[in-house]
C-alpha cells in the first residue's frame, strides 16, 4: 500500500474530511487532496502534523510498519 492510500484510509477511519484534516494540520484542503492523489509528497514537518492530527506513528504512515 502506498503513502497516499494509507493516508486516505486512516483519515476515513478517524472520520475526518480532507478539509477537517487540513485544518488540524494547518494547511489547505488542496494539499491534502494532492497527498491522497499522489501528486505531492509531504515534507518532514507535514508528516509530523499528519501523525499528530491522526494519532498514528510515522512508521505506519510511511509504510515501515
């Protein structure tokens, strides 16, 4: 499973819309859309924000677990 798929899966499991997740991460909905479409990869700070907002480990999000 790719990053984009894991992100979308966990976001939906947590019950967040892309807009809600974006707000929690301090970014735009379009950025989250780009991540989930695989058009863009997050940087270090964005990964930390996503993990904190979704309450998951970076290992899971990055496919290392």
